[in-house]
C-alpha cells in the first residue's frame, strides 16, 4: 500500500467512519487518507475521535507483530476490550461503536 496524502477536511456531505461506524455529519471535520493498494486508488475515512487513538491502537497491535496491513475495526475492538479499565479512550470508543451499530439497524 502506498499513501498518496492525508488531510482533515470539513465534511460537505455525510460520511461513515470506517472504524467506529458513526455518521460524520456535514460541517464536522474528519480524517481522510488516500492510498494506492494493488493498483487501485481508494480513500479511508474516519472520525477525528478514532484518528486520535490510532497511534495508541497501532502501539498495542505492534506487540503482536501483525505486519503493516493497517488497522482494522477488529483491532480497535480488541484494543478497547483489552484496555477497558486502563485507558479512558477505550470505553468512549466502544460507546461510539455501539451507538453506530444501533443506528445501522
């Protein structure tokens, strides 16, 4: 995977965070990363809350030597469950994730 650029624009249309699943409403800032993977250009979009904890989740995942495949929703979920009592960001992430799952039904 090759990263072309990253930015934190303001949404003009609704987007869905690809990590926790919350809706990023127009007017809200969010994280956007444009990558090339297997010859295709694609965007990764997430809310600023998930972006803010990404370095922490990366560090947690590095303990398991998972390679450089990028972070997945499963990685965030496992990190949050493993750190529920030791990191105040973990319960906030799970609350966003559970709220988004309820909205999707």
